[in-house]
């Protein structure tokens, strides 16, 4: 049925994006930044967008020379990575072909060829409508849309390496997503491995 297909498609999107949780984020940062039984929030490089510095960037600099910055929108979060560490920043203006403008000055010198990742803030959550129906919402960088409509239940469990439930974001290696649809009690469950 269409409803069953919608359920499978919604779960597929969830699976694909949760697998990307933490991509492009600092290696010492947890992949998931906020979690709950019916809500999860994480950073991911959904589009795979990356670029590199074409010149050394001095401490305090906000204008960066890059290989390709076109299409990187103002206000988006970025991660600047050397071989040693990564730091967060935000774009002060739309990216240009060979330049990115940062909202804050960089705190240390970045060598040429340092990598820059574009980050998306992704959130899934349960929303109860005025008419009593329940939806699973998908929010990316503040823009929300319905991922699954007419949901009976949506449960998230976070598992560590031993397969035990944990609330410590640094221990999570898998997210178990269980969705039950209102019609016919159709229930699907997925265990999704995330970046560790």
C-alpha cells in the first residue's frame, strides 16, 4: 500500500541521514548532539560538500581563499580542519567561487590544503497535530517537513558497543528506530550504525 511505501521511504531517509551523523564534525565531538526517546539532533555533511584552502590563513583572518565556495549559503555552519584539530565557524556571506567569509576570526593559523566541511543541523522529532494525528518531522537547518504522517508511535533507543541502551552521546554506536503506523498497526524497526 501507499502508506506502507511512505513508511519504508521515511525510514530509508532516516537511515541514510543517521549514518552520516558526525560526518564532517570534529573527531572528538559526539556524532549526536541532542537525544530523546522521540527526538534526535545531529550534525551531518548531507551533501558531501567540502573544499580546501588554497592559501595559508593567518590567525584572526575571516576571508579564506578556497578551491570552490560557490553554493555555500550565508549562515551555514562550517568545520575548518587541519591534520591536528577542527574548529567550528559560520559563513558571514554566501560563498564565492574561490572565497569564503567567516562570521568569526579564526583562532589559529590554518595551513594551505586545510579541509573545510559544510555542516547541516538535522533534527527528527514527533509532532502532535491539533486534530490528534501524529507526524514524524524532519528539520534541516531550521526548515521542517513531514517525514512520516499518521504515526502511532516513534521510538528511538541509543546503543553502545555492548548493545546496551545509553544516554551518553560519546558511547553511542547505533540508533534503533521503531515506527508504528496508525493504519493496520504496521511496525518497522531499524538498527542504524553511526560514525564513531
